[in-house]
C-alpha cells in the first residue's frame, strides 16, 4: 500500500511539472532595423525554439532592408533608380513584390501614397541638412520626375521600368509595414500566433496573449501614460 502511495505521489508530481512546462512564457526581443527599433513579443512553451524563429524572422526583415533602402547607393532599389529611363530591369522577387504592393496601394489611394516621390524626399533631406527651403525651380523639377503612373511593372518577366527621366523610388512609407508582415507571418507559420510585432509606429497584432482578450494598445502623446487604450487582436495599426 505504501509503495502504491509513493508511485501515485510521483506520478502526480510529474504531471504537475509537465503542466507547468506547457504554460506559454512571454518572450520579447528587439533589433535595430530600417532606421528604427523592431520589437517582437510572443508567447511560447519552447523558449529556445521561439528565439530561433524570432531571429529567423528578423533575418528575413533585414534582407528586405538591404534590398529596399534608398540610403545605400549600392542597394538594389538605388541600382534600379540609376538605370536609364525606358529600360526594363529584372529585379529580385523581394523587390518586385514590394514594388507591386506599393504601386497597387498608390492606385487604390489615387496617389495619396506614391512610391515615386523619391526626388521630393531627397530634396527635403537636403533642405533639412542646409536649413534652407528649395527654390521654386528645384521644387518643380523634383515634382516633374514623380508619378506612380510612370512606374511600370511586368509580373511575367519580373521587370520594372521607370518611364521618366530622373525618377527616384522611396519605399519608406511601406517597407517597414511590409517587413512587419513578413516577421509576423513567419512566426504565425511556426505556430507562434500570440505575437505582436512593433516596427516604430507600425504594429502587426496576432491572437490575444494567454488569459487576455487582446493586446492593449494605446497612444502616448504629451502624457506619461496613454489617455485611452484598446484591446486588439488579428489586425494592424499605424500610429503615425
């Protein structure tokens, strides 16, 4: 009888330990990317495996940064912009998908978002550096080189053609959100569905954390704490 009691106690203790191990634990990792700080928060029972998957997701985002940055003159994006007008240039799958998304967004917003505003953003950076507004002549020249209608994409050949002289592409308004989606989708595919990806002011939100009805999201302005919050799941938020 005593022997059976000891066996029962051992089995009960083992079961309780197994239950503790299955409780998802919170993991939070940050990486500098795209001129800001990316942060992934997720819940997992296997912490080592989750960290590996988060790092793999960050690697995918870093590959997007290398392709899409307009600060590096040797990036694929800038090499495309340096090509002669009217020349069809074959690009990587990553850059083509990003440009296709940017072009579709420009069409959907009737140009409110426009990935071809590079001449204007470069002019703004120069004006900021010199602390001097551009001349009307320089401003008009930059405007004349813009227009998403002059960005041509061919999905069959995966080529991109810049139809105007002096066109420059700027994906700063979409690349961070795209990278956040890539990170999120990688984690989701690895069954890390209770995840939050923060890319500066862009958030990609998954299923609710354990024992909660959502991720608590709030805007901090001039107050130390947000004046109001919302519990959100399975959506995206931009706080810009």
